[in-house]
């Protein structure tokens, strides 16, 4: 999808995701990078970052992927601007 030009910073327009994980995370406005950070999927985070995804885009309630990374103590992921 990335090779075909998908917008890697597209944001969720609904919060209806049912992934079986019970938590209070609001996914409205979340990007693929945000969801990868939430699930601690560092491989997807690296692929998205390499494709130019903005790792600083917050969800609708201003939660950021960096917050997720801090909670899970993940290593920083290189983004296009660093």
C-alpha cells in the first residue's frame, strides 16, 4: 500500500475499532503509526517512519504516539525529521 501512495498519516474517523483489548484509549484521529505504537509493533513503526509517517500526530484527545512509547518504554524510532 505504501508503494502505491497510501497516505501514511491518514487518521481514523471513527472510534469503533473492536480489537478485543479493553482500555480507554480513544482511537478517533489515530494514525497507523499511533496504532502501531499502541500495540508496541516496532517493526511497523519503523516501516511507517521510513515511509515518512509523522510520529507526532495526536489522536482527537491529544494523546500522542510518543506517550504510548513512553508507557511501554520503547526505543525511539527514527522519523523523517530526526
